[in-house]
C-alpha cells in the first residue's frame, strides 16, 4: 500500500521502509552519524564530536551573550503574543486550551530568528555534523506553558520526515535553542542515547492529512513500548536540561520525547532542522501526499552561508 | 449551599471553609505543623523535625533491610496482578487503559502491608509528628505504569478530607513508601515547601459522588494557577526522589502533584494516611454526603500500637 505513493520506486531504493503492515522491524542505520572527520578546524571539540557520534545528541552551553539572550527572548515573547500577524497554518495551540504551542516558519516571521538560524554557532556546527552545506527543512518556536504543558511521546523525527516528507537519508540534525531555563520537572527534552543507530520500521499506514493530528499527539510512526524500553535499558534516558541559551543538537533519528509540565515554569525554545543540501526531500516514502510547506520546506533548497559575529534584532 | 450538609454548624466552627462561591481565599493555618516538642526520645532527629515543621514534608531513607524490601515489592506485585480478589470499588485504573493505578484499603487486603502500616518506622513517626495516637484514615497501593502514567495536578489532601470526609483540623500526615526507584523523570511526588502554612479556600461546589471522577482527575478543590505559582516562587518545588524503600512523610495540607511519565520505568508506592485519634472525621464540611469507606475510614477509630522489629510477610 505504501508503494502507491511511489509507483516507480523499487523497494531496494528505500533505505528505510516504514509504516509497514504486520510487525515492527529494527534495522541498522545505513548512514554515518557524524559525517565529517574531526580536525582542529572543526567548530566543536574532539570530545564533543565523539560524544555526538556515540550518543546522537550534543548539549552546548554559554554560546550567547546576555544581550543576545535578552534580544532572543524578547523577540520570542512578541511572536508568541502577536499571533495575528502570520497565517493560521503556522500556529499550533495546546490541545486543551488556546495557549500557543508552536509557531512554524520562524525564519520567515522574524528577522532575528532568521539571523540566528544562519549563525555559525548553529549552522556552522550543522555543516560540520552533516559534512555538507545545509538548508532549513523546518523552523519553529515551541512554547510549552506551565501547569498545562502536555507530554510528547517517544519518536524519531527522521521516521516522519522520511515517510511523510520524502527525506531520503539520515543526514539532518535539529538544533533546539532554549529560551527559558529547562529543569527536570518542566518537560525537558528526553533522549535515548544510541538510538540513532537503529531504524525502527513502524507499523501502520499513514492516514491522509496525518499532520493535522500528529502535531498534537502522534499515533502513527511511534515505536512499540517494548522497543523503547529495550533501547533505554542499554544507555538510560538523557535529559537535556540547561539555562536560557543552551543549544541541544540532536541527530534526526535519535528517539526523543518529553513529559508534561504541571509546574508553573513554562518551556520555550527555537527549533531549527538543518538538512544536508545533498539530502533534499522528494516524494514521500510512505504517505499519500507530502506534508504542507510550513512543516517541510519543499522549495528549491538554498544553502545557508553561516554568519559570525553578535546577533542583533 | 455548603451549609446544607451541616445544617446546625455555625460558620465559626469550621476552621477551614472551602468549596466557596465567588473568589478563592487564602487564610493562615490555625494548627501546628509539628504537634510534638522534640526531645532525645523522638523517633527522628532534631534536624528532621525542624525540616518537617518548616517545609511540610520529610524524606527518610535506608529504613528497611533488603529482605524487607524484597518482601514488600513481591507482595505489591502479587496484589497488583491479583485484582480479582478484592471488591471493584477498591481498584482504580488508568484513564486511558486497564492498567491498575490504585488498590485501596491496602491494610485489609494484605497482612504484610497491614504490618507495615503499624511499623514504628511509620506509625511511630506519625505519632510523634501528630502528638497523639494515630489511626489509618486511608491506605492504598499506587501504581503508575511506564509510558502511560498520567499527571496529577496540584492539590492539598486536607482540603478534600475536610470538605468531603469531615476531617476537622490539620492533624494528619501521609507516609508514602516507594516500591520502585523514583527519579526525576518517572513522575516523582512534587511538593511546594511551606505551602502547609496556608489554607486555600477553593471555589466551587462539590458535585454529588465527586470522588468517582476526582480520583482520575481532580476538578473541584484545586487552587488557582496564580496561587500555586506564588507559593512555588517563595521556596521552589521539591521533588521527592529516592530508591525503593524511601519513605516520604508529608503533612496533610502540603500542596503536591506529579507529572506524567513517558519513560519505561513504572512508579509504585504504598501510601498510608495517619490521622490523630483526636481528629476523627465527622459530617463533611462541604459535600452532600461523605465519601465511601474505601476512601475514608469512618468506623470507630482504632489506635495503632506501633510495632518494632523486622517486617515479615
């Protein structure tokens, strides 16, 4: 059934079949995690590169000045409260309230965040991790209110991007820039270290317009609990905590999720997905139609030219 | 309207009016937190007594031997999986699944847990904290499965026990005995230190048979978010984490709640509410009828005689 969306594609051409009938299957990753050899010219240390290759994520702290952080959080607040300025499809609200949860196409709605996306501290590191020039596959501002923040269940982003956006290979990385302090109890990003090395072919067919519900609660493309437990047994669960300005890079296939948040402390972050120029999206591998542009950039990719120097509004 | 349930009660006799119309009101606690003067004969240290008086909770570790812990966890597993042996009303299941969440009247369903409830490490400490002989107001086994454990929102137990069970004063304490390790990410008990010193008169009337839904999600008797934020601002939020066998004592009016749990690690605990013999429950202060016996012991209270020595099955 999945083949309907790619009538001329031989199974052999799909390195990562998913949304399959029958049983969930695990297969080895067919791509490097770290696509560059480390050298003294790399934008991260040898230890950081090794950590990323082994664990599928990397936390970097103290990259931004107090002035830069103030500018970013003020810009984020203005965007969150000025929702009428951008198209409806670019805003997602909490399931049980009107609170804004996500603003998509952040790089279009804000000059400051577009500049951040191109900053060498993000895009330069992404280029190194992916061993290629990069472009933005998706960008968004996430806001998880206090008291009412909902959980997000374990998933691999790549599974969705491959199935529904047509991303061919595992050559993308997300960068999450924390815009509030994120402690253990206000819904930090939880990751399963090492999970980037296995591809989980998930069971089930993609419904039409799946993204309309999957952004609030993902039901298809979700691994079995036993699989998550088995992977988490090996290396535990990592919690990506830190102060405002902390940047979490995580590989596109690393399993992640987050608990809800009953504490008064909201969580906000700016989220950028960098894809390798050589890995541009095509026809979805397992969905009737591609997701809309606010979720997956389908224009002719434009390589980011990383910019150095202080951020300004 | 609340007065209907206590037609002869003058407002002045209700030290803690709640489920009121109009606006939430905060008032000072009218009872001691710690009801005994500390002496060298006390079952806890001076520092522990001071901590409890100031923060409204106390965490005690390493009280049980490995043999005792093995016996308790095996007994808990058997109870959880042998649900057909006790009445339906004594079992609560997860909102979204059939997984057992709570077994009530634990002291009736298990000789081992009845013995635990009477152990001097629990009942002896409760006597000291309450400055009186004690009896069991409620006992239960809580089980929060991995992957699907739901959050429980902030509340004061006393608010419910006063409104719906007719507990006159703040002279009760809960003891939670952890039966699984409880880390930051599998839904540990979160507490607001110092909140025991304020009574929050909650807005709204108690619906009939409120307990039928409130055990899964409490809607009445819940403080306003701004109030929780204000109290949490003063002393932060404490997370009661620890290994199997850790005992958390928390005062009946201390605000607490817990996040959900998407991790594979379940959470289980045995939970005993000790009430002072002098504080036995009467007519509910703000509910049409008392809650059923599995939630609030309404029999002639029998004082526990604390037992020393090792636990046996």
